[in-house]
C-alpha cells in the first residue's frame, strides 16, 4: 500500500519533471533561428556594413 507521503513525493516528482520539460520547450522551441518580422522598411542607418 502506498502511503500518503509517498504519493505526494511521487506527485511532486512528476510535477518537477513536467515543469523542467516545459521550461526546456519554452527555451528551445525547435524552430531554429528566426528572422525578425518585417513590419516596416529597414532603416539603412542601422544596417550592418556587411549586410547585403
């Protein structure tokens, strides 16, 4: 028979694993590097000298 304390510890371990997995997915969503959205024309004053 599983005691109440054992079930709470198992539940906390599951919550910790799911929390770590969620933080990992939030940090690394698998989409790779993305360009910023092009909502306006780029200002040439702020472009890199090496940009094409």
